[in-house]
C-alpha cells in the first residue's frame, strides 16, 4: 500500500510539473489521410477510437501522450489562416503517440478539415501542415458512462487486461485497483500500454474497480462498485455506472498568452 501511495503522489507531481492544461499553445498540425492509422495507435483503442471521437482523432507528442495517461484527452484545435480557418476550430480525442516532433499533433483528415470554414475543407487539406493554437478541454459524452472493455489477451483466471472508454471531464487516470465485489482485498493494476491496464492477480467472482484520477489540484478516488460479472468475457464492454466530470487544475506559471 505504501508503494502505491508513493507512486500515486509521484504521478501527480509529474503531471503538475510538466503541463499547464489551461494554457493556449501555439504549434503546428499535420494529418493522416486514413483515420485507421490513428485508431490503431499507441493508446490501444482500435476501431473503438472512431466511436469515442466521431472520427476526430489525434496523435500527440510525448508531453501530451504522457506515457499513456493522456489517452482519451480532448483538445480544441484551431488553425490560424484567416482565409481558410474557422474561429471555433475542431475538438479531437488523443488516440495515438506522435513520433514527429515537427508538429504537436497529427490529426485524422476529418479533424484537419474540421478546422476550416464552411466549404473550405478540401482547400485546407491541401496545406498539409497548418499553424495552430490549441488547449485541453473537457470531454463530454452526454449520457454515456465510463466503460470497461475486457481485452482479448485476458486469460481467466490468471490474467486480466482492460481499457477504459468514454472518460469524461478533463482528467487522467493515474492508478487502478481491482477486487472481488464485497471484498476489501484490493490488487493494483499496471498500465500495460496506452489506455490498457492489466494484472496477473485476478480476483475471483464479480469485480469492482477503484481509480485515482487527477481532479482539482489533487487526486480523487472513483469507486465503481460492480463492473464485471463473474462470467466476464473477452472482447465485451461493461458499463461502470459512473460518469467522470471532474476538471484537473494545474498549478503552474502564467500562460504565454496571459490567461
């Protein structure tokens, strides 16, 4: 337990020290012509990435990907060409790691065209790379609860791998525990990659989860009391019964734009 607490505090300190989510950033964005290149990305969402984003996908650089903690984060991005670009821009979901440090984002073509004024989508795609400004914004999935998908790699009763979908608010999941429903004997899960968490210490029976998410200037426990049934199956998605709406507040220096 002491190790878990220290790890949690370390993750929070790292998160606060490396980013200021309220700031408006200046950078560049390019795009992939096929959304499948991003949906099969480092977060591990696969084709489900299209469901959670409406095709508005993004790969972000290391400082945004955050070793997988940034998976599922939402950003408002707008380009700066006044002839082609709308004032609102487009909202994207981070689903992949961008290995090219020449741009902060690589977007799906739908998201890139979504930054354009009405009727200008094809013209903006011809740019290839656009000057942008962006900021982190809350994700809003309306009436959709946080969901848990059991990965195909899971092998009952010795190994469980899951990923979280429809993570609302402006938060990051920094720790996950699992236990049998009604038990206080919790086992910690590790981030395998991206949005995927796993454990080789799988409790028997129906399973509950507790998560630590960034919220306010600190962390917050979220307890999903009954998520997976005793006969959970690989490849299925289960409703947690919870919605995350918290906003993480970063303790950081003033933004470059004065906000």
